[in-house]
C-alpha cells in the first residue's frame, strides 16, 4: 500500500492573499492598537505611539533574522535578559602575549604540557573504536 508523504511542511499556508495566518494577525493587531490610540489620543501624541507599533507589527510580520522570524529573536533576547548568568573569574590563568602588547607573559616550551599516550592507551582507544563500529554496523 502506498502512502502520500507530505512535502514542504516548513512552509506556512497562505490564507489571506499573500499573507499567512500569523502575518495577518500581526498586521491586524498592530492596526487595531494604532486605531485605538488614534481615536482616544490627540493626533500629535498618538503618532508617537502609533509609529513604533506599526514598525513592530511590520517587523513581526515580514522581517527575518538569520532566516528565523523576528518573534523568535525577541523571545530569545527576553529569556537571555531575564535569565540567570554565571560569571567566573579564573585568577590562575596565565596571560598570553597579544599582538602589540609588550608586557604580557609568553609561556615557554617547558610550561606547555603535551599529553603522553602509552602503547596500551592507544590500543585501548583503538579497541573501543572497533567495538563501536561493529555495533553500528549491526
């Protein structure tokens, strides 16, 4: 029995002319809020509220940041701003000489450590890789 597999599942359906449902809701919401400000405030004051709302609704409807909707970027920025952050200060860190910085310390070859691998350690790693490869082939 054959089944039809849906394709293009990431593309939203255009419901209202060239607009998707989300775009339509953003634009109608922005227009509605702008209309309320226009009706209840003097025109000079209302313009200062209407312009950012129209800009936000247009941005939410059409603007994409890194090929993702603007609402996702706003959500991530809000979570980052409201979330806890952990800052660690490492006082034992050796400073490395940067270009143009003459008084920074440069670690010598004796300070740099290279891990030593014994023959048995290499054999153990190779054996574990072989086991994982055999398991993946089954």
